[in-house]
């Protein structure tokens, strides 16, 4: 039987947010590869080999998946959320570019519920108008580029979703992000810290940007910033569909 | 039994992209409300009333859902894709804001696979780095705001996803969008026209922005624009995870 590799999104955590398409791919797999906590979500069964690796080896993991598929294995690379949003799909194509031997492989990317959409649904509809998704980690890009994007997103009055807002290796950077946003956002928009949505550890806090503290985020948090029109209705927040141009 | 209202995302079209969470809500519903083609995806069964309405009555539809739930019905408002991305969740909260009688209702928003993520997965990983989602319809916002957001998104070198790129009521506007993007994008980025992803009518075309023609999009198309680093690898396109700041 010929091998294949699929990069699949497991969604934010709850099993009932995994699509049937992803479940079917996992049921056919001989090998599952991914970051330790994501592989831990896959039930072991005879004939399935689980390959759990550390978070900092995305490219090695992708190359390993291509090797196994090239050797005839049926490989699922698991990501949390959606594999195309700050996750394993880009790493797989980087590995493919680096090793053209695998150009003819059967590759599929299976979408999933990404963290910002799960968090937005829990909060209401803060991304109900135009929005940006920005990865705040500076592992693979300079902070100057992050700053430039934050300023343009704010000047365009986009709502924003921030992935990887804060880690122990760069505790001060998110404080700088909040400063930049306060400089740029003329209004005082609502900001939601959504941690571990759809898991037992889920916690949501919505406050105004001026009240936000860096310590409110960690690496399990996605942060949603409203635009100038985002508002509360009861316990919900939402961004209206209707908008005027700014003065 | 007390009523509830759930706004649920059906994903882009294929049944195996509907989450189990959404399927479970539909199985418990007494009423399903939505735009005609989305309600047509729901299998009739005894005890379930289907309410299919035209696309231009989102607020009436949301108010109707609140009324039914307030009267004790179990109501699912169906959206395609994700309900929080240019869909029915914001309309529901607008209706709630307009009618505080329903403030105590049991409301849930259930996320779904939004069109840009399904399209990106089919194309490869064009949204693998920071990106913006922009609704190009000017039904509810002035074109000047759309133009401002396009220019900021381009100056921030964001990848972009465009919803509702073109309709018969505004055939010329998407041509203007392409002009603005060509003015702003110093490179000649890749652009993907993804129509009806995951349905039998699916069709994907990737070309360079300079080759794009307005007629390549219609209302069933989501358009993905790469950033300056987005490239092809074999039949795929992807945006690398690593980025430098622009000069």
C-alpha cells in the first residue's frame, strides 16, 4: 500500500470539536507524529505508532513524517487548532521544499477549529468584523516586524487575535505589545484573555485594554482585541457587522 | 423544558467538516433557522421545524430565533463556515441588544471551519504566517473603510483572506480592490481563488496578483492573497513561518 501524510487539526481541546474528517484520517493512520501534549490526545491501538516530540523541532518532525510516508506508512501529523494557523502545515511544506525526493507524495491538509474561533465563540462574536491574526512569538521573526504589524492593524481598526502572547523565555515582550496597542488605539477597546478554551482549564476574562496586565496571558492563552466598535451586551461581547469609516 | 438558542457553524460544505458538537445541537433542536441553502443541508425529521429565509434578513432571523427560544423552543441558527466570521453570531447579539427581554436566555455559539481555513488547507498553507480576514462587501460599511484596511494590511505585509469578493450588485468593486492591492504590494504575491471548497463544485486557481482578473471571483469564492514570502512548492503554496522585517 502506498504511503501518505496528512497534517490534521485537532481543534482547541474538546473531542467534540474534532471534525469527522480528522477522526477518519486518524483511524486509518499507522503513525501519528506531533508535539507531546497533542499526541497524548490520540488513543493508542494495535498497529498505530505514536511519535511524540518536543515543541522546538517542527522541521525535524515534518521531515520525519515525509520519510515515513515515503516508506509506505500512513502518517498523520497532529496540530492543535488548525494546522495552517501558526502550526505544522507550513513546516511540512518547508521540509518538502528542502527535500524534493518527496514531491510526488500524497499530502493532505485537514482544517480544524483554530483557537481564536473557539475563543471568539465563547466570548460572543468579537471577530464579527474584519480582523487580523498575529503570532506574537519572536522565535522566527524580528520584534520590529511584530510592532509594524500591530501598528498597521490598529490604524486599520481591525479586531485582532494574538497567538503565543507570552512565554517564560520572553516575559517582558507582551508588556511592550500592550504599550504599542495603547499608543495606537484611540478608543479603549475590549480585550479578552481566553485560556485553554474547551478544556477543563478554560478561563475567560474580558476587560478594557487600559486595564490589561501582561501576566494575564501565558502560552495557553489566545488574546482577542476588539475594534473601536466592539461592545458588551449582557455577559457577551460582540463586534457589530455595520461600520463607519473613521474621521 | 426551557428554550435555548445556539448559533452553529456548518463548515464550508462537506458533511465531514461539521463538528460533532454542532451535530449534537442539531439532533436536540426543535427549530432550525437560516439562509435557504444552509437550511437545505439539514435533514428533516419529525419534531423539527425548518425556517429558511433570504440572505438579506439576518437581523429579522436573529430576532425570530430569540423569540422562539424565549417561548421554550430549542433553536439552532445555522451559518456556513464559522458563525463568528462574517456570519450570524454578530447579528444575534445585535438582536439581543435591541431587545433586552431576552437577556437571560441560554445562548451558545458553536464554532465551525470557516471558508478561509478550508481553502488554505486545500491550497497548502498560504495563511501560515500573520494574516487578515476582510469582508469585501460594502453592504454594511463604506468602501473607504475597506480601502483603508487593504492599504494597512498590505503595508504590514499580512497575508489576506477576502470574503464576499464580488456580487452581481457590485461587479466593479473587486476590480478596484485588485488595483489597490497592486498599488500597495511591492512584490507580485500569489493569489488563490478558491470556489465552493469541499463541495462538488470546488475549484482552486492560483496565479500572481498581476494576472488576477475580477471575473475570477464570485460570491461562492474566498480569495487568499499571500504575503511577500508566499511561494510554490510543487502543486502547493505556502507562507514560511520565518520572516524578516522589510527594509
